[in-house]
């Protein structure tokens, strides 16, 4: 059984873990929202450029590629954010299990929250839903890219060798 000093240290560590979890969650959603706004503006710009054909085809190739790169960055920072959130929840859960599980006077929101999440669990959860939205935006960029490639064969970008076929040769 842990002594009072150990419990006080664990309580301080627990507060840090919960505070870090809250902080990381706020940072994650701030980044997520910023990337969502950026990609929304980029898709709007692509739509405008696509409607106004006088602006140029090269821009219609570059903008979706920029969007795909931004989605890769978006996915990466979102994934790392969820890794940190899960780490801080795991740290708090371990402290609850070790120091506060048998103490009826202390509320255990992480452990009790696990029980609640199991009761109401549904698919998709917040993390998976955030990835699904990123994938949907990637598909929009791919559609714009394929549409532009099908409209213009990118003359001069990737020149193919020209072969002359002489039909008069006998084999």
C-alpha cells in the first residue's frame, strides 16, 4: 500500500498528465482546424481557377499537388497529436490504477471513463473521423488532378520518344 507521500507525488503527476492531455487536445484541434481552413480555401481557389480557364493549366496541376502535400502534413501532425493525447491518457490511467483505484474518496475519470466509452462505443470515433475527412479531401484533390490531366496532356512536360515506323520493310 502506497504511503501518503507517494500518493501526493502520484496526485501531482496525475494533474500534470491530465493538464498535458487537455493542452495537447487543444493544440491538436487548433492545428486541425487551421489545416481544414487552408484546404477549404485551396479547394475553393482550385474551383475558381477551374471555372476561369484563362488563368492557366499549369496552376491547375500545381494547386492539387500542393493540396496533396498539405494533406500529408495534416495527416502527420494529426496522427502525432493523437499519439500524445493517448500517451497522456495512458499515463493518467496507470496512476489511477496504481494509486487511486481502491480509494473510494477519489474519482477516477480515466478508469470510469473507459467503462463509459465501452457502453457508448460506436464507430467511427473522433480520431478515425478526423482521418476520414482528410482522406475525403485527398480524393477531391485527386479528382481535380485527374480531371486536369485528362483535359490537357501536359505538352512538353514529359516528352515521349517518337518512333517512325517503316511499313515497307519485309520481315
